[in-house]
């Protein structure tokens, strides 16, 4: 039987944490089992190179497979990848504080189009006669007579509260009724009741929630957190496979998501002094797999073609069975999905556009699973591009999320060198997504890479270039100037990862434009949605061929468009009907089955926008 051994986790911004594991167990698995979060994007499968930790103690020897993900300086300082390590004895693990506090940007643009507000909940004054001694009329009957045409959906607790004030001989009672959608009454009391709703956007990477007053549409609180399911893989398919390979995988992923959302809701309740009983209505959007996880539905249909889930239409579900801190009688509305991996978040993003019926537009939500929509005067075409995590720093040697110490902008200086901008005051830690696009464009502009992405001899003359495990690598920040004591680099394999990601996204755009019968010059609006799209330099995205050669003045960064659409649906029944209309208007294109997909994809691998 394997011996138990102690692991100590240390980070500069929190007290040490100790736990026990079995000798011979994988370190990544041990850390995850402890409840702590290990950095990484592949769910411990050993193919992203992001779970870097420094170790002291008894661990197995480094393998050649692990070595290829580490820089020479990292090898010298004892850096290892947690997913490759086997625990042999007592061990101290030093974790990066930034990796323990990942914060994704989730926001609403202040210039989001106004919603045609139609209060889904209204307080209505109700007068009912008192209980007469000689001819008593039951309380529920008197309430129904006072509210003709409305269905009473009162809880037993609510009826008991009313019965306590309904005494024989008492004169007429003046009450307040909460009327939902002009159809049903869910609460009646002496005082005006607060009625709130939640709009939720459950993304693969981050979760967004906003609490609103359902009577006046006012935003009361906003919360955003990383999706903790990421410990089982940054991409959706890794999580689907986890469900298929582990009997309790689906239950585990659902509970992680519900716990995540519950903590966000509880924070907003505390911030606003609101009781869970005052949350009556929720609208939820996300990609199809995330919606299945939320409901605890088997996602096996997404593991292989034709990539179909259990449901696709608008879906209403009672909140009581999910354990969220909301009114047990609350209703959850999941907006309709398009099909395949294009979900309710894409429908909501289109819903947020004021002119989707009348304009020619391109909508791109850039992420691990990039969604693309082309609109041509009310007709819509949509596809999902498996771009992978490169745009979010995954699989990139010095890649990271946007945070303190991240390089977020890069450009060429007059002497032909590379200049960069840092977020915050920390020494450089790595490159976030916007800088990854910038560096490719800058290398192209300086002729430091050719159209195929190969680092040229000129780069060796003008920049600091050396050979590494992942091919030629450009040193942006020397080891003595960086946060970790290892240089910030960008190498040949990193360039390849960006090529694969941008080719997938661009091919989706090309296919949909062809299906819509549109030329790029006919596009009137290009909308970039999502956190990454908000900080993207559109000139550089065009320069590397990631988006088509269009006039940059047509490009609009629209922030979290999915959340904006969810809010619109929460506040307006008309918007819910419009969401159903959008679903019916969308022509879904499965790229994997598209006849010219392979040739288009291969053509889009190069960095020459003129060839498009």
C-alpha cells in the first residue's frame, strides 16, 4: 500500500496550506484534490505547458516530454510542470499568486443599445373585504375575486402569512401583489415587495452575472468570476471527455458550476442587502455544452459528429432543484440555441445588436471556441471555430491572462526593435492575448517572420534570438528583468499555435461570407465581442489575416454582447420573442463537413492578408 506523504502549498499572498496525498500520485491531481487551483489549460493532460510550479522535496526526475515545455532558465531554477510530476515524499510547492486569483474581464459596454423596457414584474395594490362572521368567504377565493384574470401561484408560507392577518370582523385588507408578465401572482403581502432578476452568461472561461430590479430595470450589482470547471480543461471537449471517462464526471462539473454561480449570487445579495426570496426570475445564456452542464444533462452528443445536444429550443426550468440562493419559486429561462457548438450566448449577442434585421454585418466572439455570425438584411449564418486557447495565452510559452505583469501591447520602434507596454507595476510575467496578435504583426512588419511564420535571419540580426526546445525563440524580456527569473520569450512553436487559431477563425468567416453571398467590402459593421475582442488592435488583426481586409472604421468593440442580450431578454418579453426569431433565421454551418473547409483552412495558415 502506498505511503501517505505531506504536501505544503505556499504563495506570497496567503498562509501556507498543508494536505496529505499518496506517494506516487500525480502532483497536479493532488493539488486539485486539495481544493486549491493549479494553473493550466489542458486539465492535467500534459499538453499546454502552463502548470509551472517551483518545488522543494522529493519528486521524480524530469522527462524529455516535460523538458520541451520549459525554458533553460526555468530548468536551472527548478521549475517543473505539476501534471508531469509524481510525488515521492514530503514536498513544498510554490504557487504563483496570479494563477490563484485569475480574474477574467467581463463587462458591459456603456453604449449598449437601450432595451425597450417592459417591466416583467409589477406591484399592484389589492383590496379584499374582511372575513364576515355570518357568511365567511375563504381567503383564497377573495384574493382571486380581487385579481380577476390572473393565476394565483402563492406558496403555502405566503398563504399562512396572510391568514394570520385575516381575522373575523376585520375591515378590508389593503395588500400588495407581485404580478408576473401580467399573468400570474406569486406573492401577496402587506408591504410592497422587492422583485429582482438575474442575467447570467456562463462562458467556458468566465462567468458573468448582473442583478436587476425587475420593476424599473435598474442594475443593482454585477459579479464576474473565472469558471472553475477549467481545472478539467480549458476547452469544452476536454470537459465532455471528462464526463464520458468518469462515472461522476457530469455531477462534479455541474456542482462546480452551481457552486461558482451561488457564490456570485450571494456576493450580490450581500452587496445590495437583498434576500434570496426576492430573486424571482433568471435568464441564462451560454454555449450548448455549458447549458447542458448547468442542467446536469448528458453532453455525450457533443463528443462526435453530428455534435447535437439533448435540447436546442428555449427552455424554462424551476430554480428549486438546483440549490441556487434564489426564491424556490423562481423561474429560469434558457434562451434558444442555434445548433452544434453555437449556443444561446451567440443568439443573445445578436439580440444585443440594434440593426441585425436591416444591416450587413460580421459578428466575431473571439475565444477558445470562437463563434462567428454573418448577417445579410435579416438572414443569418453562424458557425463555431475551434480556435483553441492561444488567443487567451494557452499553449504559448510565455502566455498568460491579462493581469498585473502582463505585456498587453507590442510595436516596432524606429530602430526596428520591439517595444511593449505592461499592465500594472509588476515586472514582466508574460504575454496576454492582445500582445500575442501585436507581436505577430510587428514581426511581419519588420520582416522578422515570413508569410509562413518562419523566423528569418534578419530577426537574428536585429532582435535577441536563440535556439530553444520549441525552435528559434525571440527574447522580449531578459531573465534578470522578469518576475519569475526566466525570460519572456516568443518562439517558433508559439507562432504555429497562433497560425492554427487564426486560421480556424478566419476560415469560419470566409465560409459564412461565401454562404451569405457577401463580399467583404459590402460589410457595413464588424462587431468584435468578448474580453479579447475588446482589447484587440484591429489593424494588427487585419495585418496577420485573422480578420478580413476591411475598413477599420466599420469595426466596433461591443464587450460582453451575450450578457447585454441576456439582460435585454430579462427585461422585455418582446426581446424573448426576438431571440426565438433569431434562432429561426440562423443557418447553421458545420465547418467540419463543409466541402472546401480543408483547402480554405490551409490557405489561411499563412500571414499574408493580400492572399485572401
